[in-house]
């Protein structure tokens, strides 16, 4: 079961802050629902790496049980 639920698919290109709906058993991660997170498209993220002078070496989208989409994109970069 996910820690928080987001309506990420319906408004994929909306890059504003998103706040999740906490599940009752997730009391230890209460800050996640209060603070929120910014959704960024892959293009926005890759452009930011390039503009910072970083070369993408690898990328992983971890698959978590019970989730259809990966919660994060993990990248390894080096400065060029």
C-alpha cells in the first residue's frame, strides 16, 4: 500500500506542488502529506541536469509492490 496517494496521472504536465492524502496507518510519515512534493516531468529533470553541467551515467525507476508507477527516478551523474 502506498504511503500517500496522489492524482499524478491525470495532471502529468502540472508541475506545481502536490499534497498526498495520508493513510491512517502511516503516522510516521505524517510530514509527507503536510509538506508535499513537486512533480517534474522527465524532460524538465533531464534539462536541469544538463544545464548544471552534469552527464547522466545511469537511471533507475524502482518498482515497488502495490504501485503502478515508480515513486522516484534515481540517477547517477558526473560533472563534465
